[in-house]
C-alpha cells in the first residue's frame, strides 16, 4: 500500500513538473519575478472572506446530506473536516477526500464508510455543476467556443464524443442505485458463514447508503442555494486577484470573465497534481492569453500569486479550524 501511494505521489509530481515546464517555456523568468514584486495585495482581505465563506458553505451543504444520520454534528467539526481535506489534498492528491469523512466519523462515532459515500455523491454533484458551468460559459460568455476546444485540446473531437459526459452520469447514478438494491437484497438473506465477508458487505452497504444520501435531503432550496454560494465564492476568488495587476482596467476583465476563468481553474485543479500545481498555472495562463490577449508572463504572474495565496491560506486556516473544533468539543464536555 505504501509503495503504491509513493508511486501515485511520484506520478503526480512528475505531471505537475511537466505542466510547470509547459507554462514557463516561453516566459522570461526575470520578468516574471519583476512582475511578482510589483503586484499589490490590498484585495487580499476580501479574498480571505470569499475563501472562508465558500468553505463554510461547503461544510453547511455537507451537513444537509448528513441530517438523516445525525443532526447534532457540530458545525465546527464539519468545517474542520472540510479544511483538513483541503490541507491534505494540497500535499497528496485526493487524500483529503478520505481524511475529511474519517475525521468527522471518528469525532462523532459514525460510520466512516457512510461518510465517504456522502463525499462521493457530493463530488458527483459538483462535477455535474461544473459541466453546467462549462455549457453556460460555452454558449453565453465566450464568443468563439472553438478557443475553449483549443485550450482543452478537444478541437479534434467529433460531436458525439461529448455525449460520453452525460452518459457517464447516467451510468454512475444507475450503478450506485443498482449496487444499493443488491446490497439491500443481500441484507434480507441469511448472513454468510464468513465473518470477514459479512463485515465487507456491511461496509459496502454503509458506503452505498452514504452515496444515496442525496435523496434524503430535506431542504433542497437551501442545498441548491449553498451550491450556488460555493461557486460564487470561487468566482470572487478568481475576480479579486485581477486587482493585483490592474487586469480589470488594463485588459477590461469583468466578473463575467472571472466566471470563465473559474470554470477553467476548476478543471485545472481537478487534475491530480499536488495542490493543482502546474495544471492550474498552465490552464489559467493559456486561457488568459487565448481569450483576453494577456501576455504569457503577466498571466503566469496572476496564476502563481493567486494559487500561492490560496494554498497558503488553506495551510493557515486548516490547523486553526482543527484547534477551534478541539476547543469547542472540550468546552461542550466531549473528550473527543
């Protein structure tokens, strides 16, 4: 297991290095450094508020998925779990998706398999939201959708290749539902003689129950509102750093352009590299150059500073949220 994890980390680091090399190959590094020194940071307090609000809303949306299981989960615990996930994702890609539910499960004495299932369905919902954002950007915010295809390297795809995306969601939902029904059916039968097999089935059943937790959401308007709030927070986290180099006045970038770049960045950070390093930088740089004629060095300066600030804030807020959760639980008389 350790060897496999080491290989995965090594591959992600190599991929990140490749993306970084592609981003800097046509950039004068001395000019990049000079532009970074000239950047202003008066936008930073507002950026911190946008980041905090977005992550708090993510924790609150997760609470709506868990209401059927345990309505008394402290908000401090859920937020700490979310921030822990981001911290570890910045070190090892996708590790945070496991550590986040495990942390909350141990704190609350819940099934970690069930909570991992809720993370899976949450990520599927986020992926569907991102695809809707891609469609919105392609049809309403970009004059030439071919530029996006050029950016993502899909310009040679036939039209029917795009059908794979909705087909994936249909198959994923159908597969989750089928597995859930099969495991429930097995629960009605006599248990197997093997204790290990029964334990595996119990874990799998708990996991699938977590994945279908979305059908138990009691307040769908709030769930959708929080989802919108999360993405609006991301848009502000893209828009506010425009002010570091006056992109809003020099190149006329607006909130609509921030929506486009948020879509691009969400795809960039979904590529499994540590903290989205390299993939984020290259996609943001190339999209600013292709879509808005921003020089490569200026675009890379924006990507480097915005990304570094985000990662640094996560590493600062993460431990603070864990400390606060520990303080809150001790104050409530809970030794966990």
